[in-house]
């Protein structure tokens, strides 16, 4: 069991820009969420909560899901401050993770500054075009997760 850090470069609510979600620790992975996919998700989302919080949870889930059985702790970069933002993001991410790993605890997720961490560096490198993303987040992956949120 190990810990991972997650960072996103261009903020999710930069609707006209692609966002890169990067996960790093024992392994690294960068996924691209295109502006088109983000816009479609925002237009479809039906909740009073900010859509960017739901999308952050979904993007984080899609990034950790391949190695979820091996992950004990997740640290998400502090992009959204405040207790309400943290509570919504953690709650949504835990709900998604528990589909695959029912014993996963909310206390295993932290929201903290990951500046300078490998996830931060990877997200920036991919966003700037210095490195290629390992994959692209598709609408078909997001849609069922968004509708269940």
C-alpha cells in the first residue's frame, strides 16, 4: 500500500482549456480532460454544488482507479480552499472509490499543497506540451459517474 499525490493544471473551471490530471508517487500517470469534455459535463451537471468539485472528484477517481487496490492515501492539491469545498470533493471521491473498494475511508484523503511534488511537475509539463499525456478522459467515462453524483 502506498500514497499518491494528485494535481491538475489548468483549473477545471477554465472551460476553454484542456485540464491535465496527474498522479504521482511509485508510478506516474497524466490524463487529459479536453475543454470540450469539460464543457459537456458542465452543461449536463444537475446539482446545486459547483460542477468543478464534482469533476475534480471524477478526474481523481479515473486517475487512481487502475491502482486503487494498492493505494492507501491520496493527497489532492489545494486548488479549492475552504471547508465546504474540501468536504464536497472528499465526499464525492469517497463515494466513487467505494464502488470498487468499499472499505476505503474518507480519512485516507487529504487536500493539501503539492507544489513541487512529482504530480505538480508532471501536470505542468504535460500542460505546457513538454511531455505527452498517458491518456485522455472521454465523455463516456464521465457521463455515468456524473449522473450518479
